[in-house]
C-alpha cells in the first residue's frame, strides 16, 4: 500500500549505516498525491496512461497517527512512483503538506541524522499497517515524509529518475541546501544564479536554480522571491520522459490539461500538466546535445 521499506540486517553496524547515508535508492521515493475520493480512479487512469506502469490494488487504511481513513495505492511508472490518497475523513494536520516519502535504512538513525542536519521532526515516528513513518520539515518550510517497512521491497530502478522540485526563498535557500545535502550525503551538481525567469513563468529577469544529486535521487531547488504565476510552485515533482510531445498527447487524451506548453531551457524541453483531481506536475525531456 502506501509505503515500501527495506529490512536491514541486525548485524549492520549503525556507524556503517550512518557513514553510507540514510537513503536506499531513488526507486523508493514516492510523490504524495492527495485527491478527493471521487477523483481517484480518474487520476489513476490518466497518470498511468501518460507515463505507463500500473497501480497496486487499492486498500482502505488508517495511515496517520490519529484516527483517519483513506484509500491508498501505489502507482509505479518508468518515470516515477506516486503514493495516492483519497481521504474519506478530514485529513489530520500536517498530512497533505508533505511532498514525498523517502525510504530510509533505519528510522531512528534517520531521525537522529535529520535533526543533526537541521530538520524539525513535526510528526514523530509512528507505526502504520506495514512499517513506520515520520514527517520532517527542512529550513524554508519543506515537508517530507520518511518511511521504513518491515517487509523488504524489491523494485526495479526507474528508467528515468524523477526530480523533487523545491521552491524556497533566498533567505532560507542556503540553510535548506546545507541541511538536505548533509542529511542525504548529496552534493550540488549545478548552481545557476542567473537561470532564465521564463522557467518560472516570468517574461523577463532571472532566478537561482540549484540541482542536487544524492542516493535519494534528483532535486531541483528553485530560489525565488515568491512572485510566481500559476501553476509554478504547485508542482512538487518533475518527471523525465523520452518524448515530451508524445507524452503530452497521452496526457491530454486521458483527461489531463496542459497548463504551460512545452518550452526549451537548460538542455531540456518542459511543460506543466494538471491531472484529474488537481495534481500539477512538470514533465520534461532531456534534449540531445548538438
């Protein structure tokens, strides 16, 4: 259902796990999508028609530390995985604000490392039907869920690793980047302080774009003043595909709407799409170098 966790050998020293970092692999990173129960089936059909892949069986469960009820299923595609929730009850705070779930090797150690790196633990670890979960908040107000499962999953690597798209202010960007790279054992692979404003819907000007790589996968940090036209800032994940135009045709043919037409920048062609239920995603194709 909602998450997948790796069962570690009890013989593995905590010091060795800490040195290796908390991540298991990017194929266990799931984007969290919350839609109204009546929109669940339409979202599943549109998302899987667009990216391929399939859904696990839908279950109804309580996946929060206080009483609640939601439908839950995992959409697994070559371009990324979605944890989909259709809450039948009001959603307990702060659930719904976390952008994704990251599988960690050891929950207690990961929580310790997150705190040491500068995160707040805004939902302390709690049991769910198949493991343990917690929610942390990074500098800049970025919420992420950490999870661990009692039964080891075995997922194939993504064909295209998706990216977390994180919008933060210039005031908090340095603290966020330092905290997250420390926790994830990641590194900054690109920092363009004068990226074209067109990438965030502006007619002119520039902004700072930072790309991070870690064992959790890809991340793009968009450092802005918050003057963002819709839908920029609503998307939490960027999905890479082989052929953007063909993918957009599949999206619109299955009920999705192209909010921002495809445009080229920084070696990629990208568009913004809204799926049934309101979920907004960036979809991009990496362009061949000339």
